[in-house]
C-alpha cells in the first residue's frame, strides 16, 4: 500500500518543491546592498538590507520563465509596503529599477550572485527587526551586530 501511495504521488507530481536559496550583493541607486532570498518555482521571498543602514527589508514577489521579476518590499517591523523591485535576470545578473511606494524617483538596481563567501567584506553591521503586536500591546525586537574583516 505504501509503494502504491508513493507511486501515485510521483505520477501526479505531488511532492515537496525545494526552495532555491539565492544570495546576492550589489547596489540600489549606488548604495551597497545584500540580498538573501529563496526561489520556489515562480515565487521569490526573503529579505535585503543596505550595508550602511543594516535594517532588514522583507521581500515577496514573482519571477517569470523569461527571468523578469516583480518583487514587493515591506518594512520588517510594520509589514507596510515600502517599494518594489522590477527588472530581469540574465546570466545570473539581476538588473532593473527600485521604485518607492512614496513616489521617489526610481533608482537603478544591479545585483550579482555572491560567490566569494564575503571574503572581501569589511566593516561593522547591525541588523535590527522589530515587530509590534497591537492586539496584545507587546513589541519584540531582535538585533545582530557584526564586525567583519575579510569576511570573518
């Protein structure tokens, strides 16, 4: 019976799809950014931050079969939409525009897969996320401070 169930699942394509982790670095409007996202079929989700600010920004969006992406960004603490990223992935390079939800001028987006394991990263970074639960009147904060010298 178990073999029959497994065979039926495989025959009908029922299975667990594995998310593909993608780590990117580059710039938005000339400012250095770091992306950590997961792609599962045509959906992409994760987060990014500007290296100077270190504040996490949540991402959710779509990538079509031709590599065109449309991704929405959200404030990690309030979950409010703050902007969008759109463009195309070609030969691993992500190129496009960042647009603010508030109507600021679009900024150029340029990202490449991070393959050097941060060997060239130097600096002090702080990543902070805050979540407010208005129903219970509580707030939760998480913070990570890092100092990197040659990626360590």
